[in-house]
C-alpha cells in the first residue's frame, strides 16, 4: 500500500484536475448557448435563400446551371470534412471521421479519385495521416465562423465542380440534435437535388438583369455557401455541447476518484496509528 504522503499528492493532483474540468465545463456551457443562437439565426436565411433558389431554378429551364445537372458517370469526388480545431469533446470528431473514412474506402473501391477540403484542425490532421489529397483547408475559426475566412476554401471546391474536376461533392459534419445528442451526417452537396431545393408552390417569372446566367451563377453559389456555413454553425453548437458533457463526466469521475483515494488514505492512516499504538503497548509491556 502506498504511503500517506503519496496518496495525499494523488488526491491533490486529482482535485486540481477537477478544478480545470469544472472550469472548462462552465466555459463550454456559456459558449454552447451562443453557438446555438448563431445556429438558429442562420436557419431563416438558409431557408429563404433555398426558396428563392428553387423558384429561380424552375423559372428558367433554358439555362441549366452546372450545380443542377446530374452526372451519370462519377469518376472524381470532392469531400468537405467539417471538424473542430480543439479536442476534449468526447467522440464528436471520432464519429464524423469514422463516417468519412467509410465513404472514402467505398469510393476508392469504386475507383473514384478523391480530393478533400478540411474545415477544422482535427479533420485536417486525420486526412493528412490518411494520405488524402487535401486541396484546401481552413483552421483556427475560433468560436464565431466568418464567411470571409471560409470563402476561399469553399470556392476551390465549387470551382472544381464547375470545371469538371469533381463529378460530385459530399459534405460531412455533426448535426446538433440536442444538448445530449449530436449526429454525424453525410450529405450530397453537389449536384443539388430536388429533395434539397424542394418544389416551389406556383410558378414565378423573372426578368434577369444583366442575364440569367450571371444571376443563377451568383445565386446558387451563395446558396451552396449558406449550406456550408449552416453546417459549420451546427458543428460548432455540437462541439460545445459535447465538450460540456465530456467535462461534466470528467469532473464527476474525478470526484469518484477523490472519494476512493480518500478512503485509501484513511485506511493507511488508521493502519499507521494502529501500528504506533501496538508498538507503544508492546514497549510498555516489556518494561
């Protein structure tokens, strides 16, 4: 059995760890509320631009935008992987990386070439270890995503699709369900499907200025960017929720370890006292 001093040092060390995890839990709870507010604030814009994009795509059938054209033969695939920059958020990154790995293996088995855009440091490190062809990346987004930092990496993927470098683009992110549940999601980003755009109620007619191609190019690019931005806000809300839950579990486990070590320490101290009393009694009896 370790000595009393060693046990006291272990108890102090665990107590210090619990202070850190408790502080991180409180910080994550505060950031989680703000992240959820940003996520909910982005949804009305995404829904409105989706409706407008659906109406425009149906109102001008003579111009087929590349984002709306389904390609029968798929030889090249683009992947946008959204993860966190930091760890200590449970299995959040592991789950989405596992889903992406399964898709990558399936695409490679079919003979598809793959290029990857990584948003988040954890996903970038994972893809680099995997040996994937990372064509664009964004790290260090902080707690608030800014479109000006994202647009460069996103444009690389959109331009690649428009230039036929990709036949299809998938996006991987963690969807926020509630504080206790976050779900890894894989969605087809391009080509845009009818399920995502939806069917507009009634028919609208438009006068395009300067022309339909310019308007649709800008409109659908903004729409796809809004999808990616929404996915990032969902991922950030999931990150803070998962981190809060993980730090709470760590704090609770630290409390259990402290209780167990305290019991061991008390037993060791009682054993030492009993031994000293026995020596005193033995010495007195010998005299």
